[in-house]
């Protein structure tokens, strides 16, 4: 399946969510697959042949976004993270998942039990225990498996359509990713019928100025010809072909 890529897209559905983990415990992830539907001809009839609309060239393309768990007890400087550091990182992952769920249901329907099975009584005790890899792994597992259970009934090819913003992964990679910061004023997803929130799903001035809205194969190869960029993008797309 061809990749949808970087940009702001409407007519999108989440058609699959899968959580996975390996024997190391902390190395967990969740895959959320976003699919762009066609504007016309989505049923099993031939009306799309006779319509007066232009079909989307992006129809059928997908972005599979992998969200990783908090998987290290050490920072980039090699020092151990504090309980506050780890809890803040877990909450940042949780906020991404809550933000996605809010496009499908009201906030009162979104419930997590991140400390299920941990036997902690308060936040102070949690901060002390979260520095243990087994505790952190259990929180990761709770978060991802509970998100899958929450979303499974409401996603699929015929589910609510949403508008989604995908940033580029890095300066050198144009693979898509979701924002994980300042989601309260810079959202990346909204239900299409939530017009007020849809209007906010756009690239910020900072994202545009720094190239995070660019679908170019590399921001460091601005002198490449259109033919070279097209060839690079085609090669990247082939990675996602069946």
C-alpha cells in the first residue's frame, strides 16, 4: 500500500490499531493505521463513474504510525531518569492516545487504568516505583492494551471520518509522524463534523518555517531536481507496497 505522507488530510479513517511487545518488556509499541478514503464511489455501486466530482489521487493510501513506549530508564546523557521524568514521558504518550480517542468519543468515555496491577496508592508512591523497569513495563502494557480495547469498537473502514495532520519524521526523512507536544492548542486530529477543531488542524508558522510540513525527500537536498526527488519518493513508497 502506498504511503499517504506528510500533510493535512481529510476523509481519513483509522482502520487498524495493533499493540505489540517483545520479551524485553520495555520495548513496546502501538501501530495506528490511517487510511485516506475516496470522496466518491465508496459504496458497491457505479455512481462514481457518473458523478461530477474528481476522485482524490490519495484515495486508498495509508500512513501507519508507530508510537513507542517509554523504553529507557536513562536519558541521552546516560544519567538515570527520575520518577518525575518517567511519569511525564508516560503522560506524553497517554496524551497522544487520548487526543486520538477524542476524535471518536467524548472525554467522559475515555478511561485508562495505567496503574492497574501495580498496587500503588498515590502519585508519590508511583514516582518511587516507576524507576523499576517492571513497573514501567506494566504501565506501558496497560496503556497500549487499554487503548486498543477502547478504540476497537469505533474504528474501521466505515467509521467516523477525521482530519489528520502528519509532520515529517526528521530533516532527512519525509516519513510521517504525529505531533506529541502542545496538543491543547496545536491539535493533529479532529472529527470532520467538529468544524471548530478542524480549523485548528493545520501547520503552525514554526512547523512551516522549519520544514516539518514539507514532503520533500530531504530538507538537506534542496538543490535536487524534481526528477531526482520524484525517484527518491517513489523508492520510499515502494517500501510500503504489498
